[in-house]
C-alpha cells in the first residue's frame, strides 16, 4: 500500500505539469494572434495614410 502513494503523487504531478504546459502554450498562441492582429491594423492604417498622401497602394495578396 505504501508503494501506491508515491506513484499516485507522481501521476498527479505529471498531469498538473502537462496541464500547466498546455495552458502556457495556449496563452502564448493567443498573445501571438493578438500581436499579429495589431500589426495588421497598423499596416492597414499606414496603407490608408499613404493612399491619402498620393503614394501608390500596397499590392493586394492574390487569393
């Protein structure tokens, strides 16, 4: 019976570490998406300013 307790603690610890790792990766992914969205908004704003000042527009991505 004494041998089962450390194994259960190790499994619980491993699950906790795995869950914390997934949570951190999810947070990093969400932060990356927000950063990309912010960068695209800045580029769009700069494109509109350039068009207003008479500079040529950025080429559109082919779809």
